[in-house]
C-alpha cells in the first residue's frame, strides 16, 4: 500500500488529471486496501505475494462482496495493474504477472427512452396527489435533461432567465439548459418550488406508470433524462449542443448514449436529400438501425 500511495502522489503532481479522475484513483486505493485487509488479511502485503489470479479474485471481491458493478470492478482491477507496472518501473518488483483473461466488460444495455407519443400520453394524464407531483417532476426532466439532483438549482435559475447554467460533478464546464415553455409552465404552477422527495421515492412511484404506458422497460430518472436528449436531437439540435445541455464531459459520451438515435437521424435526414418518401424507404434500411 506504500507503493500505491507513492504512485497516487506521482499521478497527482506529474499528470494533469481532473479532480473527478483523481477521486476515482483514491477510491481504487481504498477498495484495494479493504480487499487485502478484509479478504486476504494481509495489511502489509508484499509484491511477491501477488499471484497471477490476484486481479480476478480482487475483481470478484468487488462484485460479490462490495456489490460494485462489473465494469467498475474491472476498472479498479486495471488500476491495480497500473500500480504494479509503476512498481516494476521503480524496480520494486521484477514483473507484472496479473492476468485479466477471465475478466471482460458487460455488453452495453439497450438505451431506452419515451417516444414523443408516449410522453404526450404521460403528460396528459389527469392525476392527483403524489402521482401528480411525480408527473410534473418527470415532465421537467424529460424536457430539460437535468439530473434529479439538479432540479433545485434549475428552478432557482429559471426564475430569472430562459437559460440556466448548471455545474455537474463530472464536468468542470457548466451545462447550459434551455427552459422550454412546457418546463416553465410546470415550474410556474409550483411557484418554482417543485415538491421535494427522496430520489428512491420518486423512482418507486415512477414504476406505477409502466403498466399504464405499456412500457417493456423500467421507468427511472435515467430514462427521463435520455428522453430529453432524444427529444433535442429529433428536433434538430446539433449533437454538440445536446452534449452541452446534458453536461456530458465529452461529445463522445453523447455519441455513445445516443448512437441508436443518431442512426435513425442519419437515415431520416439523408432521405430528405434523396427526395425519397421516408416511410417507404425506411423499411429497406432497418438493417442499419
């Protein structure tokens, strides 16, 4: 662990890492420290005690004992490998024998969102009580793209402007969120103070609407946020602008999460240039979607 700390110090001062990236490295240190103390009971573990399967066992410990996701567990295991490479460079050990053959990333899940007609059905429901509150909050997220935790800041900014700057944890640059008419309408109704509740309560009540809307997937805050991004793209907002609205750290992130939407837009827009009927030609292009 001394070498791990030494490596973190060098990373901090010699590499220009964002604070969020540095925090991930610090978390990786704490996770590995927990592994060697709780699982291996070797608080003073030496490099010679590292075996070829250590990475795999550490990976399993993170997944099964700490309930960390597959991909995050793999990332922390790869961090350990970089520390051992550093130790090799410093001649603290002769080689890096860690093996990653049995470890792989999970296949990406299908990205889901509310189509415009489903959103319209949801937004037009006549509701009362807490379900009405849930509906209003969901409408704001679906047409602004803000994270649930940013709603309070959005409301404060919307009082004075049609555009609100929000600093999200992963990005040092502010997201610039437009306040669309439907969003302002909902916020005005609540005097710019949407009902407050724990996010788990919000998500739990969102599930109620799955049956009414005929959804084949779980309705969560992430789906609402994805709905906003899809809405912006489908209405002609350029992807680099959508990336800025959603507060993504890079346009690559936006391309990754909206790849399916972008494919459909490519076909739709290119058919306009071909002067071909969209409905007739789309069937022949389903293989690309």
